[in-house]
C-alpha cells in the first residue's frame, strides 16, 4: 500500500507541536495529506487557551503557503489541553476517550517516555514516530537501539542531526529561528569547528518527510519492535557551507560585524571574534549611545554567538552514523511520492544558502538593525574618501596660512 493510500482518512496524534519540527510536521500533514485529521496536545501558557495557541501557530509565517492552498485546514485540527510531562499526558477522561481513534502518533519534541507509555493505551495504534538526536550517542551510531528506553510497540525512532532551514517546503530556504547552522550559512559570525568534517545538518522539510515516511513503513510492516532511522545529512562539509555562502553574504549581509568562516584553532577563533566582531560591535553601540540612539549591535552579536555556541559542541568531531535504512525508505516510495515526500535529495548548496540568507533576512532580522548596519557600512565605505578630502582641505589651509 502506498504512503498516501495508507494515510487516507486516518486520525493522527501530534505531540510537541509548538517545537520547530512539530509545527513543520503539522503544516506538511495538513497540506499534503488532505484526508488526515490531527489531534494535538497543548498546555495553557501566557494566559492563552489551547484554541488561541493553535490560531497563533496558524498565523505564523511558516503557514503562509498552507493558508493560501488549504484555507480551511484548521478545521481538521482539534486541540486538547494537557502536559507531556504528566502521567497520561495530563488529559481528562473525556479527552482520552476521543483519542482512542488515533492510529498514528508523532512525537516531535521533548522527553518521549510519558508519550510512549500513553500510546500503549491506544487500541487502534499502528505506529509511533519519535524524533530523537544522533548527538546523544558516541562512537558508531548504528541503526539499532543504543541504551534507549523504548517499549516493544511499533515505533519509528528517527534520529536527526541539526535541523536546518527548509530546502523547498513550505518555501525554499524558509527559517524562523536563528540557530547555529543558519548563522554559519548566512555569515553572521565566525564558528569554531573542523571545517573538513561532514556538515551534520538536515533540512527541516527532509526531516518532516522522514518522520512521515518512517511511520508509514513501520505501520505497513506490522513491526512489533522499534525500528531506528538515522536521517540523511545535507551532503557537504562545513567548509562547503562557508565557501558557497560568499554570494549570499554579499547579496544579503547579516546586520552584524560577523565574518564568514570556521576554524578548529581555539586561540585564532577567539582572537578573530574579539577583534573583528565583539570590539567593532561595542564601538558601534558606544557611538549610537552618544548620539542618543538605541544600542542594538552588541545584542545582535550576543544572539549570533549564542546560536553558534550550539554548533561548537558538535562540529569539532565526526559523527559516524549508519544510514542504509533511510535510503531503502526512499526507494520504497513511488515516483510521485518521492516528489511530494523526498527523504533524500540532491541539493545545490549555493542556491540553497542563497534562499536561506534571503529568508533569514526576512524572518530573523530586525528592520531597525538592518537600517543601522546599512548606514554604518555606507560610512565605512565612504571613510577613506572623507579622510582624503579632509587631508586635502587641511593641507590647503596650512599652505594658505604659510603664505
């Protein structure tokens, strides 16, 4: 049975929907699987009800394509109040009765122990797809359980490297959150790591497709044991991401004094960051403060440094992960489904980074910061000419006085 046929008219449970991956999974299901109904679990937060939080998700930029193509998609989503850390997910008895119709579950973020314990109570469940991280493991990362507490139920455990900006869907390069890989791609700051190693990044749309396809494969195989998938990476080195970002950095410069690059020489890294990123940021904010303007450049520098800090702990060493199963999964899809749910794709890295830089400029950057840095860069370009003119004027003045 094909993927689309298997998902037809199913009721799906999605937990972790407020995470970046969870929002992307929900958007993809609603846009590409029109007969699926989705139950989500949300807790009350910041005075917002579950319905208000759901509407906020649907109003986000990542749902723009869905709003245009499937304007009534929100009617296929039902939110339940709960908490993923509580026994029974903190659900009421009435809500638990409604969820007994669930046949597929996706857990897209946070601890999974309580979620899997609850899923064992779902009588019609065919599969649970669980997102995990390859960075929890050391040595060779096999396609089997490695000290992971997973009950013996049909589970597709999908391990991901860094989840990066979208390749194609919902739109090319789409990104809302500035994380380590994105900051490196757009040249927002100098990174620490081994540039010759494989870039441990998977585009978020490939991550979503892997979860959806893995759940289908496990669900149709009637597997009684957990099945592990190590998601495929972007297919290049960290150095490739730096080299092929030159055009993007020129067309869409990030509003910091950050420089493109990566090194695994710690003293060199911190010297360049100190002199070429931190110091200019402090001087710029000092000038802005003296002019009565809001100081904003150091804050942006800190934001970039925090993003790149997450990269530091990963990019200095190789991560040897076995990935045969995701390639077999790709081959099981029909030709049309490979286009709609590609698990593995050949990516033009330079074109990809260009789209990422454009999206980061639109969704991750303050317009005020852009205007300030545009003015600063213009002044820096004009500075040599201003100094030459000032020198000529001063020289002529002294010549005149001497006469």
